[in-house]
């Protein structure tokens, strides 16, 4: 592989009034990767349909949000947010298909997934692109088993709720909700075994959250160097056990934004170092 495919479109972006930079962040992250000369290729994603979103969410909720009749994860009914949502989940699904095809890795510079439940938006999350992707790939016959390694600092409660409601026993969901109470060293030491637990699965969905950083106002317990080691372990062990990885940005709330960009830059650097000869 000569470059990492990054599935990004300006149509993913929106600008609601929010303390979260997530709806605007992808543009700055991708620009930073290009400026740093990282070997990436920006690819236009395909948006998901309402029917695909409804694989994970109640159809009335899907229509209500997209028609601006129900509040989104930013507690508003902004049309620009609604218009961006098929593209954010579409970015992740497009990147997942790419990772399955190349057998190694692909990236979706997206956030705002794992708190979204079957019929609810919460915590800057409206539709759960992780679950939409897993269910769409399963419906297409592209996967039998999928792993989710959610290294955002916060528990993926929406993902767990959807998995439980639909009885998705073919998904293994690891969300590091206990991480803040754990020592950094214990987390790093245990991580290789956690990733090896996905051996035999068809695809790993990896949320490489920047909010696990010790200085994040909504996190965290890992230093910049430890976050880079986290990413190195996830990618290198995934390659060792032969499971392709699709990854995204998840949370990150430090100011200035340059501190978050550095963390995401390190994740991409670790991906490049692992998968590009």
C-alpha cells in the first residue's frame, strides 16, 4: 500500500453553536495531514441512505432528524447539521469498505457516533455511524463478525444499546469506559491482549479518541506519547493478526485546536508506519 485512503468531503462539515469542535474538525485534520506531507489520498465518500441509517435507528427518528423535526446531537434542528449526517456515516462506511478491500486500513475523519442510541441523540452524537456501518456491511454480506474498539474516553452507551436491542451477537464491542480510573501503564500493558481478542473477525472499527489525553477537559489519562503508543499497538497488533482496520477521530476538546490536531497527526503517523512499506 502506497498511501492511506482518507474518506472526506466538505459535505461532512457543519457549524452548529457547540463547545465541541467535532462538526468542523475534519477539515482542519485533513489539511494538517496534507501540510505535514503524510502519505494520504483524499477520497470522496458516498453518503448513506435513510434506509441504511434505519438499520441501526428507528425509522421515525431517522426521518425526524433529517427533516429537521427532531433535535440532533447538538440539541438543535439545524438543516446544515441534518444535511451533513448522511455524509459522516457515509464516510465511515466508505472507509470500512476500502479497508475490507485492501485488507489493511483506511480512515474516516469523523466523530459524533457512539452516544447515539436507537431513537435518541446525545453528547454531540446523532446517528451511530459505527453501528450503521456494521449493519450495512452485514446486510451486504461483506462480513460475518465485526469488532469495535472504542478508545474514546467516554463509554459508547449508544452502541451498547443498539447491540443489545437488536441482539447483535456477531459484534464484539470494547468501550474503554473504565479507562479514566485505570493507570496509564496498565491500559498500555493490557492493550495488545485486547486487540488480539479480535483475531478471526473480519474488520475492526477503531475510535482513536483524542479525549483520552490527560489535559483534555472531558478526559483523560494518557500523555501525548502514551496516546501515540496506544495507536502503534492497535495498528501493529491488528496487522499481526490479519484484521483490517477502519478508524476515525472520535472526541478531542482541548484548546487550542492545535493540540488536538497533534494527537490526530500522531495517529495517522502510526497508521502510516504500520501499513505502508
